[in-house]
């Protein structure tokens, strides 16, 4: 039986999209860059984590899923086939918070709001 290990999101700029989702999801953060990771990046000619082509967002150790943002230089063209549904106790406040982080509202419905993250990936916030 399989279990979810990571949710992989292709992105034009992994570092900034990872920061958005780390702020959007309760209890998640961009994985820290320790000396070993910085040395690995430097070995690939990357000297600024902002240019990292693979950025991990995780919760407490062992909590799944993790979110892995990977570089994809081509722009998003069509609607997502998979998106995240988020639940909030106060949907209007949560939608406003996500918009302040860089999301945009695509549509409003009775029990949910459809948004796009800063790179246009759809997500829903439900009551």
C-alpha cells in the first residue's frame, strides 16, 4: 500500500512559491539550509538559496505530506488537474490573508472560494 511522501509542485521560481505555501499552511516552513545543503548547492554552482531549483516545505519531522517545489521554466498554461482544498474556520479572513500573501481570488461560491497562488496554481478555501 502506498502513502504520500511529497507533493511536488513545478514552479518558475521555487523559492518564492515555497515561501508562499509555507506561510499559507499552518505548521509548515521552508526547510532550513544547513552547511551541508549550502555546500551541495555550491557544488552545483548555486551560491544563493533564492536560486535553488528544488525547495522543500515541511512540517514537524515525520509529518506528511511535504511539499517539494521544483524548477519548471515553462509557464503554467491550463487549469490544474490536482489542487489543494484548504479548510478555515473563518473563510473570508483566510482568503484575505492568502491574498495578502500574493494569492488572487478566481471565484466565490456558497461554501468555498477558488484562488490562485502567485504562479497561478488553483486552490480552494472551504468553510
